[in-house]
């Protein structure tokens, strides 16, 4: 059996696919909303020196990724150990070397990777117009606004994805997440003392 087939079997045994998908969407949304918040804050404050904006956003992206990875690993490892012990008690057997035992040890790593990569990669995608504008200014004349539009688009697409998963009308789900993003940006704009 190939490594891919083994991995798919372990994912199916532990029913981790849904957990990883949920973590991807939730932390991806956190990453996108955080970047939108930072971009809005920079825009409102008038502090839009690209190297500074890129450094701050990249620092936040790395922090979100590390936080997502470590928190998911800690919580999922504890949950999987608890499930394994409960199953071992029910079966009155040591399942440490069984497929389920291997899955209980491996799945927290995979879920942690998904949980950490989602906000990090989405944040990188959102700040890519800033980096492009830094290297080739003529290609992106309004980098903060462009990056904010990318953030709004990604947040909308995450809503669409959620709508498709739960069987709701995709447009309505996308609009709901877009409304949350717009309210966030508006709150930052209204409450900013530096306007």
C-alpha cells in the first residue's frame, strides 16, 4: 500500500477530513480578516510605507501560522489520545500499534499543518500586491487598496466554500462573510483616533 493510500486510510479511520477542512476555513478566515484589519489600520493612519506595511503584515502572518499550528497540535493530540484510550478501554486491548493508534499519533500533525498553513498562505496571498508594488511600483499603483480588495475577495470565497459544504446558497454564504469583513473595516475606520 502506498503512503498516499495509507494516509487516506488513516484520515478515514479518524474522521479527520472534516476537522482539517473546518480548521482550514476558520483559520483562513482569521488570517484574511487579520490582514484586512492591518491594511485598514495602515490606510486610516496614513502610514503606508511599503517595507513597514509588508514587515508588519508578514510578522502577523507568521504569528498566525505558528499560533494555528501549535494550538491545533496541542488540542488535537490531547483529543486523539483521549479517543484512543477510550477505545482501548472498550476493547480491553492495547491499540498503540494498530492503524487507529498510528492515526491517533499522525493526525494531530497533519491537522496542525493545515491549521497553521491556512492563515499563513492566505495572508501571503493578500499581501502579494504589496510586495509586487515594492519591487515594481508601476504594476500596482494603489497597493494598500489592491491588497484590501484581495482580502475581501478571499473572505467572500471562503464564505462560498462554506456555503457549498453545508448546502446553503453559495452567494448568500459569501455575502455573509463579506458583510463581516466590511463591518470590521468600517469599525477600524470609525474608531481610529488617527483619521
